[in-house]
């Protein structure tokens, strides 16, 4: 389906580049298959980092269901259709995209690579693939935006307990020329994730993944309120000392300054107190709609009734997703939900999809079942862990080449 030049379909060019790579003296850094990609990343990542990225809720039944759902659907090829000159371009939120996929927002990318979101931003821009900036990023959106030039970018929004902070994030996203807001509806409370719990590890408690907050003026004001005041001094243990060191390293301003300051600890406490709002309801959407003209997509829709309510609430699109299985064990697979929702909406608003995408044939199945585009998640993070910006770029190229 891919043709990005007048000479050769993009997929054929990608295959040729891979086959000829060793003859040209190029060392292949990124495995082709997803299983080998994940296995290589696991070797390179710290145990806690791999657990956070790969893990899902409960017994991880939902994550497995996401994959088994793809296996239930089979493609019936048709022949002699002249596929020499095909086109994968789509139009979405005012941008023309070379292929129907975006890079999903994934938090704490510094766990995968030191350049984190900045490396992914550059890789996405090189392929003109939209990158959805994570609310839980390791690099502020402004820095990532500058690195992307005119390439499309969106912003993921977790609804804080502070509406002022919500508005500040949205205004910053507008200033960064983001093309849309992805509102997270499925993570108002953190899922029960045994891999992280077994390791007693939550990266945010170490000051990781909160760069959007520590770079925000409203959040910095919140740090000076009672919200940020610690109830008591932490007990000094080897682990608590290491955590304080990590906080000082991750907080803006320099390690030597931070190690003698209470600011990093106040930032972590403020984040924990305000990062999400479990009381969020459909009525809150009118506030978000009133503060921005950007397209708003609700992420985490799994029921046709919720999809209809999104339309009635004036939302511009939905993302059918179960958060990669990270929130609720035993939830319906995202692909099974997609087929029901798309039949119900009948092209009323754009439908995006994520959770379980691993190949071009997965994308094809999702599009055939009603998605307008899909979001790629874990695969690009594993590639980032292996080869940084080059890995992110290669993961985009490989998936584009398979379509």
C-alpha cells in the first residue's frame, strides 16, 4: 500500500535497504520481529524500567487479549488489482500524514534512553509522523516542539485536580503548535500493576516523568502551597537516600543546587497530590471545550454508548484503547471494542485506535474494522532503548514499510 516516490513503493525500498544492508557494510541494530525487539530491549534496560514499560494490570490477561483479538481476524487477499501506485496518506486534524499512524504518548521515556522524548521527537519529525507529547514526559513540550520544526505534534492531557494547571498545559500545547489534545479518560486512578509493585518501584516518586510539571508556572506556584508541604521528614535509609539523589538529578537547576534544596521533594509531593482527578465526569468536558479550539480526542473509549456521549459532548474524535492492558485486567480487547464502536458511529467523528499494534497487518485489520488511524506504543520505546533516536526512526520506517 505504500508509495512515497515515483520509482518504487516504499515497502519495497525498505526491504531492499534491509537485504542490502550487510553488503553495504551497515550493521542492523534494530531487530525486525517484535519478539526479538522486546528481548533485546529487555537485556539493555534496567529491571525496573523493563517492568514499567512491558508490564500491565493484574495477571496481564487484557494485554494478551489485545494480541489474541488480532489473531481472530483474518485477511482475505484480492488479486490483480494494480497495486503499483498506491497511497497511504490521510488527512487528520489539518495535517496530511504519510501513513495512518501516530506515536502514542508514553511517559517516563528517560527510563528507556537518556534523551527520552527529545530523541523520539526528532525521529518522528524525520518521518513526518505525529508524536503525541506525554503529560508524563521527561522533556518539556517546548523543547520537543522546537526539535520537530513544522512536523505535526499533539499533546496528551491528564486532568489534574487543579483546573488552572489543566488550562496552563493546554495553553502551552497551543503555543507549541500542537494539532490536537488527547484527553486521558481511562487513568483517573493508577492501575494495579504487579510487576512494578513487586519491585516497589514507581518512577514518579524519584522525580522522573514530571518535566511538564516542573516547567509549568502554575505547578511551580502549587509547590509553594500547603499541597506540597511534607507531613514528616523521611526516614534515612539507603533506599531513601538513593531516591533523594535521583530527585536532585531529575529536578531542573543542577544537581549541586538541588541536593541541598527541598524543591525536588516538594515537586514530587505536589505531583502525587494533583496529577489526576478520580471525580472526573462528562460534565467536566465543557470546561476543556471552553478553553481551547484545538480538536479534542477522548482516549480510553471501549463502549459504543461512551462513543456516542463523546459525540454529544462536542468532542472531535475518540481513541479506542484499553491503555495497552495497563489499567484493568480482564477488560475487553481494544480491537473487539473497535468493531462494535465503528459500526455504531458510522463515520460521525474520527476514530483512532491503540493497544496491541505490532505490524502492518495489525494496522490493516484495525483500519478494516473502522479505525481512521492507529497509535504505536511499546515497539518504538523498545527501539528507543536499543538505539536512541536512530531506533525510534527505524521503528517508524519499518512499520510504514509494512503497510
